[in-house]
């Protein structure tokens, strides 16, 4: 796992900084879409602007989760506050699912009633600008979300992309309506809604796994096992337990060493195991090693 570099909290290369970046873009697009939608009489663009409001809400949820997760351990949360970030990711995923359902409902209504979107080229250009900006914010956010292993950032990134996708039917519907294909925007919106719903379920699966104390994925668990077995002096291991809490990893393991070793020597082996496991997990890990007597090679 790559260790992200430390940066200023308001830098675009930090979790909070990239969320503030998305917040600013959402504020600008909200004003542009709603203002032009009302001025040009475009219900579709106005509705797209209302969808952007949901992005503003999820930006605030993400910021709250990141700030709470950054608090150090205390008497009430001895393992830290990382689960607040995971909880924020869950809330954003639920909001993403709600957006998908809303778009599907609107698309079905348009298909059923045969309504066509009548957009001017100015409205289509605003929708295209929204797609470009929100796709850019998605890419920046999801890259940092993966680097920091932040469920909240990854969920919020997909919410940015859902806003970009919701603008695509506005463009397609307005363009194709000029050729008499009035239901084209509804069909495109249905596909977009299904894609958004699939992404939301994927995020929910990961966050709920973490909230329910789920273990590491097999690939990461195998890396931890190789790190333990690669430490000289470790005869065996058992009772390996792993879990994530936000960006922090937790590993507990029992290792077996030569029973004739001194306490200091056994402690040194345990410390090397902790360092090896931390290294393969990118440094962001709390590792607890319990030492037990193994077999005596001389017997």
C-alpha cells in the first residue's frame, strides 16, 4: 500500500482540501444551473441544479467525517475515531443510492408520458461544462481516496461522478430532441441511474463490511502473513485478527518463538514483526504481537 505524503489540510492533495475543492465547484454549478434553468425555462437544467445540492450536502458530511476521524484516541474511543469516516462514507453512499432512484423515477416518468426535453444550445453547453468539471473533481477525489484508503472520499467521488452522469441525459435529450427523438433523454437517464445504483451498492458493501469489523481482503491478509513469516526467529503464528477503522489498520497476532530465548530477545522479535507488518500496510497500522513459547530446536 502506498503511503500518501503529508500535506496542508487545505491543500488539494489532502482529504479535506479536495473536499473543499468539490464544495466550491458544486456551489458554482448550483448557481449556474438553477439561474439559467429559471431564466431559459429549462426544467431539466433546473432539476440538474437541484441534484447538485445533494453534492453540497455530501461534501459537508464528508468534511464532518474526516474531521471527527482525525481526533486522537481518548478515554471513550481508545482505538481512535476512524469509524466516523467510514460512517460518513456510508451516509454518502445512501445519498448516492437515493439520487439513482430519483433519476430512475424521473426517467421512467419521461418515457411513460412521452415528454421531450427542449433545450437551447446555451443550456446544453452548461450541462457539458458540468460534466467536464465534475468528472475532473471525481478523478482528483477518487485518486486521493484510494491513496489514503478513505471510504468517505471514495464515496463522495462517486457522488461527484453521479452529478456528471446526470447532466449527460440533459445534453443528449436536448440534442436528439432536435431530430424528433423525444424519449432519448429518458432512456439515457435510466442507464445512468442503474450505473449509479451499482456504484452505491459497491460502496455500501465495503463500508458495512468495515463497520461490522470485517477482516482485511485476502490479498492484504496474505501480505501480512508473509511479513510475519519473513521475520527471523518466528517459528509459527496463529490467532491473526485484522480490521480497518477509517484509514487506520489494526492487526493482532500470536507468534511462537524459541522458549529458551530471553524476554529481551523475544521482545526484539515481536518488535521486528510489528515493524514488518506496518511496512507492508503503508505505515498506517496499529500492530499488537503476543509472544508464546514454541519448540526447542535442541530437543
